[in-house]
């Protein structure tokens, strides 16, 4: 892990390490802030995430079906 200041001072080395397949984690104020990865790795991760994502409709279909009776109230007219 690198501090933000260290990453700024050694940015070329941080980029070279990321390009060599070693993600570089950077902290700010002692807390994890960002990870520097190569563009190739970033696009691979993005493609993988998109491939594993289910559609919202598929997600809704996983909910149990509830037999909810419909209200028999008559809707009122609305004026615009």
C-alpha cells in the first residue's frame, strides 16, 4: 500500500507496476482510496462484471409470488 504522497512522488513506478500486473493500492489519510490497475485489467474486470449481471426483470422474477387480492374500490376521477 502506498500513501497518496508516495504515489504522487513515484507515479511512473506505480504505473509500471500496474502495467506489470501488480495492482497498486493507494491510501488517503490512512484509509484505502483507490487502486491503480492497467487499462487491460480494468476492461477485463468491466466485461466480467457486465457478463455476470442479471437484468432487472430477471431479478424481479426471483421474488416469491404473492396472492394479493385486488382492491374493489372504484378509482376517482382526477382533473389536470
